[in-house]
C-alpha cells in the first residue's frame, strides 16, 4: 500500500469527496491509464473518460473487475471502490445519457494516479 497524505486519507479511507472542479484530472484527456492511488491497481482507461462538466473525472466504463459497487450509506447512491484494496473512488450514476453506455463513474481525482501513454 502507498503512503497517503491527510487529504488523500480523508477521501480514500474516510469516504470523503474532494471539491468539484479542483481535482488534477478533471480536464485531463490525454491517452493513458488511471491507477488506484492507494494500491496502484489499474482502474480506468483514458478511452472511457468523457467530459461531463460535473466537476469530477467521468468514465463510462471501468477496467473489468477493477471497481466494486456497493450501496452508499445514504441508501440512494452506488458507491464505487477499488476492488483490490477497497479505496473509495466516488459514485456511479445510470440514466444520465452522457454516452451510449449511459453510465457515469464520477471519480475523485485524488483517489487516482494517471500514467500517460499506457
């Protein structure tokens, strides 16, 4: 496991949310892969990232078996976490019609690391 800063811990371990439009990957559209910041597991590929203007990176598909979905404590949303280490990533939403897949993984930038060109 990677060492986390206090802010990374607040989001990844304590299931917090980073502020909208401030994450380092909100506008990143370069080719590459997104890894779990806590354990380096491969989570998302850049080909599945899209602009949603919601304030957080959005993907319409995860790497197969990389992301686990569970009902959030609020009972209304589906939380997404790293299937390998359980790191909190964000939430998944269905039915918004952003892409043909009709799914939006809304992910905290701070929960991921981007590796260009992978």
